[in-house]
C-alpha cells in the first residue's frame, strides 16, 4: 500500500515538473517598465517661481514737477501702489520713432511736468514685458529691449504721453493710446513717507536723510548628495573627485558639476550641440526659470536682470539678480554671490552657476542704517576715481558671509560701463 502511494506521488511530481517546464519554454516573459521617477527620486529643494514673479521694475520714479522727484523701491507700499496702478492700464499702438523726433526737451519735461517712470536696469524684451503689462495690439516686430517706460502728464492739458525707451539710445516707441489720464498721474503723486531726490546726470540722489535696514541671519547650504540627486539621472554611476583647493567635481561622463566650497558656489555644465534654427529669447527664458525650479529652486526673491542681445549667436546668457527686501544683493567684480547665471541653447541649459547658500528665514535680525545724502553723497561721488565710468548710482546690499552667519549691509552702489559694480561706502 505504501509503495503504491509513493508511486502515485512520484507520478504527480513528474507531471507538475513537465507542466512548469512547458510554461517556462513557451510563454512570453512579462516586463514591467521602470518608471524614471521611481528610479531616481529628486529631492524637492528650494522654492518655485513663475517668470512673472521675476519681472518687475528695479525703480519707480515719480516726477512731481518743480524739479522735485522721488524714487520708490520694490516691496514697499508706495512702490506697489504705483506699479499696480500702471500695470492695470492698457497701452496700445506703438509708433517707432527717435528721441529727436519727439520734439520735446526730456530734461525740461522731467523737471517741470508730472510723470511716472519705470526703469528696468538692463532692459526686458517687449514681448516678455507683455507678460506683466497690458500691452495690446500688434507689438513691434523687432522685439526691442525696453529699458524704461515714462508716462508724462502734458502741461495744461488733460492728456498724457507714454514713451518706451529701448537699449538703443536713439530708438523709442510712442504709445498711441493709453487709458491713463493726467488726473490719474496727479493722484499717484500723493504718496506718504517719500524722500525728495535730485537729478544728477542720468541718476537720482536723495537730498534728505534716507535709510534702509541691514539684516543678519544664519544660512544652510546645498549638500553634495542633494545636488548629485538633482542634476544626474542616475546618481549610482556618478563619479566624485576632490581637488586640492577643496573643490568637488561630480560627473556622469557627459554632465559636470563643480562645487567650489570655499566660495559657496556651484557650476553645472551640460555640453549642447550647436543649433542653426532661430533663437527665441522668451522660450529660453521660460526654460531657464523651469530649470531653476527643478534644480535648487530660488530660495528668495530674484529678478530678471540681463537678457541676451538680439543679434548674439546661438548660446544665450541670462542673469537673475537676488533681492532681499527692497534692494538687490550686489557682487563686486569676481565675487560669486547675489545672482544666478545661465547659458541656454534652444531651451536646453548648457551652463548654470549659482550660490549654494540658503538663507534661513527664521531668527532674522535687522536695524535701520542711514545712508549718505545731499552734499555728503555729492562729495563721495565726486571723489570716486572712476566717476566718468559710472552709468548708475543706487542703493544695494553689500554681503558679508561668515562661517554660518550672513550680513547684508546697505550701501550706495555704482554700476560701471563694463557692467561691474563697486560700493561708494
């Protein structure tokens, strides 16, 4: 009896083995696709932004008549009030002309007539400016770079003239139709807490006391592991090298990432093959914003500072300037802080440079710091050895970076013709 059971059990096992062999031999294997996001999980570091968040005037200037002016800075109540009002107005019909053909003395108009002037330090292409302003109808086909918008109330008439100045000194656009009146401009002249400024060439200097807060705060930094997971598709095949000066280099044989730890700075590069097709500045700018969103985030407020000239070749460089409160953080000469620099080609980032510092929003301390004004500021500017090379004077933050702390000190800043910055004090 036991022998029969053993025989039947053996027959059953052999049968099951034959069935399993059949399925292994003649059935097709089923593969589950490997989802990229499941393979490499990118750490969500940094804050996100839209292009519109990075487009704003660096200064709003109110021309009040009788040689009185005032300058309003970002993130202040008066600045927001005036800028929001202008952004809600519709401008249409852009007539290309020259400064001489306007038949008006701009210096005289600036001193005598009320007006609002928005300045964009290095200019914004007009089709990109349309993203934050009500520019209607056909835009100029040349897509000129707009450096300032001046809305002027015409003397003794309830009319206005709106002029868009470009980065070409002689080229301007006069707006044919704008739904803003001289009464609207007059109402916007009444803002509280403003400081009078005088005109000195192409820039404005205060004639009464002016002060800005200085800030002290701690900071953290991006880690090598965070950045490796952010920049490389497969961190497992990424190699790491260390240089004698403390620089860390990561590469996957195509892309490269340098961490200059002594400078709190990173440089990412991804070689891109040349493209012959037409370059779209707006397309590249949108791609640049999206790339930062995905690779470190903004970690504070930034503004579009520099876009490439229209006739530059394929590789287009963009610079985003970091702001804290109302003022930009300024780097002198070769200092690496206060900006993000990117080079793109057909929407693909080939170079990306930025600080690894992440300001801590908790435990920030501040105090008001008075800046020079009036005759004292005039004397400092006159004594500045490079005065003939100065194209702009404005308040900015001088960064002082310590071991774990950072300080931002307000100071009068000069921009030179070669595009660099220095502090007057």
